[in-house]
C-alpha cells in the first residue's frame, strides 16, 4: 500500500488552494483605432474607472477599493489625469500659465492619457492587475465639450482608449461639491469652477453653473459610453459597498 507524502505542517499553503478569485477574462476592445500591436486577448486584468466631479469622493472610494481588492489577493495599479511621467509637470505649468488654446490643452491632456495607457494601463492589464483609474477620457471629453469643442474630433482623438470593464460616475449635486471642496481645500479650483469659460465673475456662482453644464454633458455621454451612475451623496461605506458588489460582478465576467 502506498503512502501519501505530506510536507511539514508549518509550510504555507500553496497559492492555488487559497481563495483568490481569478478574474474571468472577457473580450477587450478599443473605442476606435486604439494602439497598434496590442494583443487584446492577452489583457487579463480589469480596468475599473471612477469618474466624478472635484470633491465627489473618487479618492476616498479608490483608497477603499484598493484595500479591499488587495485584501482579496488582487494586485492593483492606479492611474489618473495629469499623472504621466511624460508630461504631468509640463501640463501643470501650462495650467498655471493659462496661455494654451483649447485644442493645444486638449492634446496635452490626450498625451498625458496616451502615455499612461501605453506604459502603465496596458502592461498592468497584461500582467493581470486590477487597474483603478481616477477619471478617464470622459472627464477630458466633457471638459472640452463644455468649452465648445467638436464631439466627432474628440471621439476620434480618444479612439486610442481602451474600453474599461466598468465605469462608475459618482453623482453629487454641485451645492454639495462646493461644501466638500471648501472643507477639503478651503478654496475652489480655477479650472474646476470653469473660470476660463467666463460664466460668471463670481467663482462660487461660476462653479455651480459650470458643474451643472459638466453634469449635463456626462448624462448625455452616458447613453454612448454606458456609465453606471452611483449616488455619491451617501456615506462612504454605503457607496463602497455598492461599488464592491458591482466590481465582484465584473470579476466573474458579468
Ligand atoms: N460619501 C461622502 N460623504 C461626505 N463627504 C465625503 C464623502 N466622500 C468623501 N468625502 C469628503 O469630501 C472631500 C472630497 O473627497 P475626495 O478627496 O475623496 O474626493 P475627490 O473626488 O477625490 O476630490 P478631488 O477632485 O479633489 O481629487 C474630502 O474631504 C472627503 O473626506
Ligand atoms: Mg482625489
């Protein structure tokens, strides 16, 4: 009679026997022309986007999601606007100077996005990471649309983007956003108030009007891009519970 060989009891369990849910691969695609030479079938990770206005709670939610996902055994990577190695510093300087035309500024942001897509998002997805994006092409498009730029042109530029596995838009009323931004930063941001658009000389009034326009554009794009609108006016815990439930669905390939 043969004997079963067993290792010493103190050895850690083999990884395969731990309950790490391997994300079910689902087909990926680009919105348009994409990036040449990318094998979409080899992108095993998931791209989850959290969209929302300044102060809508994106960072709060992403921090919780990272903790939860990593606790479940998933490696995570975070990306966001103005975070590329290539142009983030230059982009910040351009914002301070406010001298670039809408088109140049738009292409500057597109460059920042493309650099992160090529050098962070795609390699991370290939390695099976969960990529959490703090805003994506939608904020960039919406900001430009509010400034009167051509939608077909923007769609063509952002045809480079990968279609995420899920996009959540944290919906918070402008009045609530003002309060949160004041609480956090003791001021409102020039650009997020749309001061360059000149809706009002009063920053507070401008912020309310501008954010209303932004929200309107987001809702318009929703039918094309299929965001899930999540009410951001509940407690951080409640919002996160909803996001976790929906992301679990993404992991099992729903
Ligand atoms: N669900 C919530 N209810 C009330 N306050 C919240 C909630 N979530 C976040 N906050 C608070 O609102 C402020 C903005 O939150 P947070 O920094 O997460 O938002 P954000 O969308 O990342 O903002 P930013 O655009 O500045 O990066 C913070 O002071 C935070 O503590
Ligand atoms: Mg933030």
